[in-house]
C-alpha cells in the first residue's frame, strides 16, 4: 500500500482527537467481536487506552424496559445519561432517517490512544478482514483497499496481503500498532 493512501486513512484520527483508529470488517459470525475482545485485553495489559465503536445493523435495545433510564427515553428524552461510581452510559435517540457518521460517533468518545471500529465496512480507515472458511462468505479485501491484512482460520488461502491466524493475538496487535504508528 502506498504511504499517501495510508496517511489518508489515518487522517480521521487526527481530526477527531484520537491517537489512532483501526477497523475490523467481516460478515456476521466471522469472529470480529471475539477478536476485538482478545485484542482489547492485550492492549489493556500494555496500558494502551482503548475505545470501541460497534455498528449494529438493526434496531437494538441496550436499555431495558422497567429501568428508569428506559422510561425517561421512551417518554421522549432525546438523550439520557446514566452514571454511577463505576460506569456511565449515554443513550441517544437518532431521530433522523440517516445513520450517524463514524466521525460524528467518534466525536462523542473521550480521546483514546486507539479506537477499534467494528463494522462500518465502507469507512476509509485501515482495517483487518476477519474471515472463516466455514462461513463461505465472499472475501471483502478483493473490493476494499482499506483492508490491509486478513485474520483467518484458512491455512490454504493464498493472499497478497498479510495473513494471521485467529489466535495470533500478539502478531495481530503488533501489526495494528505498527500500521497506525502507536509509540510505547
């Protein structure tokens, strides 16, 4: 990949106040969340502060019927912020027909050294593709220049981009760190 294209992909992190942004692309059931979970744990152990933006393809409820926050939201509040000593959660109702942009969502996060983005396949950010042979899904990297490496369980697949096995967490983390330029 040419360095000017990579620099363009990394520009979103400069305009949103985050150290770096790196994405995961793959079809449902490919292991994106499992990989993200393992990488977050690895980065946490290395004292790299992580934030995550996850795309949902459907209406979802993170809040639950009967809870005060749910009742306030359903009553018509556009935003409800719930906070305690251990955690805070901001619920925002998107009342327009348009989905919020990744840039808009990133602006809602406190600055982090690394933001992992799950989904948002069409965003111009550096990504890994997670692909499992058993899913029989098309390979995304063939149509997406922002996919810089493949994480797969298929040892036979011949690829022109770096390939990692699903359990090579340290190697995958090192690839992400070197790609986005995180310094220790």
